[in-house]
């Protein structure tokens, strides 16, 4: 982001903070920022975190990757007396940071296992002499008491824990060594503690506070809103459909120009989709990238994409770590990502230059099952392990080969075998003879697998956590609410953007959009409608799918409804005015809001949930109002046409219109005055909305979609003044 001298100090006192722009900080912190790092403004959130750290309040900073969390401990480190200890799990990153600090003339060093004992001792001596401002430490160092004692003798100003989610078993990256940090904090009693992470769901945050023994820590969540990304998710009927949509997107849709990354879930699917995209765009435009390729092939692929030779990269999520192409205009997922964190990190690679980018997620119900299968496979089922252990013990001292064990285990013998075997071998209770390939139980091991000391409980928690995250991801794609608001809620960021910055749920030009869902008590009429729909679902008794139940409620005589027992239900035709499609939309909304559920299995069936029952019987009122548009049958024309697809969200404005011209030049000036990209001031859709509304008063202004009180206080009057000349 271009930095320019800041003028925010001119904003009126008490102005609502603008999410994308830091308030001015003409003070010591700001001077130090410029002096030591050469930056002239803080990124979103940095200032708040640093203020709390400096004031000695235990602090947790949750900010996305690239938001600049390191600075939140590096800057205080330079201003405080004493040393800042930074716990970081990645040796390579540690070295990078220390190198760049040293290059700026800052006394920083690290202690980790890449060093000899002598080197480590030398660092500890400098620490004891008070010669270091920052020392980076790998978490396994804390296994050694001598190391903790050495730290206890130093004068610690700040204890910073980076990648703090590693402390939680609910996190995706649990590190047992991190669990020791609580004790360390208690022992060292540092005057300041900061924990940083990019990903922390509520459970993980609670674990961080708990494990570090900081019940009163301030939690800052900042910077998750990406206003220049358009988020869209589409349910597809299968791979053919996904391919057709991908083609439309890349050849005539929002992804037709500029760099694009297409993410697929496995190596095989990367190959498949890379081939498909080559057929769409020609060989030269495409690179494939996945972990199964050799180092050289991967490097070449990366170079061709980074250098701009190839426009599209088709890749697994291994792609992107070192990829920093700023002008990525589109990210497409052709499979459902496993977690919202993963999804958001991947779409976050689009639009780094601040210009608009479009993120399209193509999914199918089967995707969750693939993930469920993989999650099950990577976690040993305790009963499987027990059965395998018994089979191994029966095999005697010569052991048995895996396929023999599978046979011994019966019909389902292969199921989960590899995972169970790996678990036993990792526990040290079994080993595999490299020559005969036979697996053997070690002598003197207990008879019962549960006495082997395997941590089944952690494994099970991890498995449940993964399933839970997958469920959140699944809900995200079906949830009719604004995608951006959902992401912010997931990460726990409490800001209210001035209108949706762009997503398929809020943009009425997108097929399937459900704009206007309101989270307030329904009117009596709406309540009744919901209860009628639920009564129909209850009557169908979980024997039919969503569309058939919708057909029944709408009184359809179509095949699959008219010729079944559904016609004789008392609820047949109860929602006739909505039509089958309108009723289906309503039912989908009830599913999304948890009043109905869809059972898994080959033929997904609709049934009422416990909450739905309560509502149906009038004992509880739902907390939402169905949007009226939702229940209208779509106009005939859009229902029939083949090859329906989302229209790219091009905003039509008349460039010759003096109002549009005035708005554009106002936006450019305001953006350069604030040193931010123009879309931060307002995006093109908001521009079109302002041009249409021609606001003259504060009330007009805040009523424009995309504007609001926050924007009013930062530039409202100036905008009205500029407009007054042309309207
Ligand atoms: P995180 O740990 O949150 O992923 P980093 O601390 O690695 O992010 O910072 C990402 C990049 O942002 C670094 O190159 C850093 O120098 C840069 N950066 C941090 N703060 C600022 C700032 N206030 N202005 C400009 N660049 C910054
Ligand atoms: Mg970091």
C-alpha cells in the first residue's frame, strides 16, 4: 500500500475509526516506527496492540497473515529497557527476522537447535550481559531447566509468543512444547506478555488465555476485512458442472483477464483441472503446482507464474507460501476447502495490490464426504488399534505382513489399517522389519492396547476439532448471510463495515443471492409461514428430500411428488402462493438457520430439528425474518435458460455523467490525501449508488448503500460539497 503523509489528524474528534485507515500517531511510537523501520503509518490494529503492550496489559493479537504482527513486539522491544523474548516455532522464519533486524542495526539473535552448544552459550552470555534487545527462542528450549534459569537471570521487558495457536489442541498446529509456556510465564513473571496468531476461533483463544495463564488479557482482532475481494460460492452438480463454470469464469467472467490461482484439494485433481484449463486457455497460460512434483519442476512453475509468463496456476494449498504476486485478480476453489482459515488465507492471495479481485468457490456435497474420509483416515480409531494389536500379538514373534493382518481382521480388514499401524509403530509398541516387511509387536508389551500409553484422547480431540471446522466451512457456503460478515464473525472481529464490500449473498445481480435476511423477530405473518413450512417437513417424516417436500408444500403435481404419498398429507399445498422454488428457498433457509437438517447418505433427506419442533409448536420464535425476495418464484426467463451462470459483477456507470466524474475525482483526491487505494474510500458499486442517489444531506448520505456514519464523519461533508457543484 502506498504510504503518504497522513492527514487523518484532521478528522473531527470522536470520529468513528475507519477500518482501513489508521488514526494519526504523531508521537514517540510513530517516530520510532519511522526511525527503525522506515514506515510512516501503522497498519490496522498495530497501534492498539502496541499501546496495550506498552501499558503492561497482557495482550492477544489476532491478525491475518501479513498484517504485521511481528512489529507489535519488535517496536516495543526497541523502546523498552531490557530484552524481549520471542517464542517462535519456525527456525527458518526466526532466522529471517533476526537477519533483517540485524541488518537494521538492532541487537537481535536466536537460540535454537540449528546452533552448536557453543553458539547457544554465546547468545546466552550476551543475554546475561544485557547486550540483546530481542532474542528469538524455539519452544523446545524450554524443556531444559538451565535455559529457563538463564532467562530468569536476564532482565525481560516483554515475553512474546508468536503463532500462539500452537498452544491449543483445537488449533491446526498443536505443539506439545507450547504447553510448557504457561509455567515459564509464571516462573519468569515478565512485566509484559503478548501472544500473536493469525487464526483463533473462540476455543483456540480460550486455550491461549488458559495455557498462558492470562485470564485478563485483552484480545485484539483486527484486519480481517478485505474490502476489495468479491466472495462467491456456488453449489455445483458435479465435476462437469464445475468445469463448465470454471471455463465461463476464466474465459468470459470476472476471471477472464489477469492472474488467477485455481486451488484443488489433491494432486490428482490438480492434474485434472490443470489439463482442463490448458484446453480452455492453451498450454502456455497455465502451470500446475503440487507437492508430488520435483523441486525443480515446482520452482519452474512458480517462476513462470511469478514472472507473468503463465496467467493461471492450478495448485494444491502448498502453493502460495512464497508466492507474492500482487496482481492476482481471481482465486477459484474447485473443491470445498477444509477450514474457513484455509479458505480465507487462500482467497487472501488475491488483490494484494488493493485492486478488486473475485474469489469463486465451486463445491459439491460430496466434497465434505471426501474431507470426512480423509480426516477419519488420519486419526486412528481406538477400537481399530485394539483389534490390530490383538492380531499382532496372536501372530507371535515372527509378526505378520500388513495384508496378512488385514485378512486376519476380517471383511473390513483394510479399513483404517494403515493409520492404526502407524499409531502402533509411533508408540514404539510395534516395528516393521524392512526386509520381510513383517510387522511385529515388541516383546514384553502389555496385552491391552489401551495400556500402551497412546494419547487417544488428544487424537480424538483433534479429529473432532477438524470435523467441527469442516462443519463451519460447510455452513459458510450454505449460509444465506453476507459472506464478509460471516468471515468476520468467524474470526471474532467486531467491526461493522459500511455495507457489504461485495459478495454473492448481497449482490442482487448474482443468481441465487439471498439479500436482505434480517436478524430480528419475524412478524406474525412470517412466523406463521415458517411454522407452516416446518409442519410440512415434520409431516414428511424424514422420508423425502428438500425439493420433494417443497413440491408437496407448494401443492405440485409434478413427477416425484404427485405420484407419491406426499399428496395425501394434510400439509399438501399449504404454501401454494410461494411456488416450489420459493418454498425450496425458504426450506433451505430453515436448514441454514438450524430449524431443519439434511441427513447425510446417498439420498439426502430433509427432517425437522429439535429447535424446529419448538418453533413449529409455537414455543419458540426464530431470530430472523425471511427476505421477501427469497420466497418469490424466480421469473420464468431466468428459470428456463440453459447454462445459467453468475453474471460478472461489472458496475455500469455512465462515465460521461458529470456526477460520476465528480465522484471519481473526489475519490482519487481523498485516496491520495489519505495514502490509501481508491477503493478504500468507496468502491465502484458504492460510486454507482451515490451517483444514483445524488445525496444532498447527511441523512441522504448515510442512507446510500455502501456509505454510513463512519464514512460520513471521515469525508461526508466534503463529498456533499463536491457534489453540490454538479447536481
Ligand atoms: P504477520 O506476522 O502478521 O504475518 P509480518 O510481521 O511478517 O506479518 O509482516 C508482514 C510485512 O508487513 C513485513 O514485510 C513487514 O515489514 C510489513 N509491515 C509491518 N508493519 C508495517 C507497517 N506499519 N507499514 C508497512 N509495512 C509493514
Ligand atoms: Mg508472523
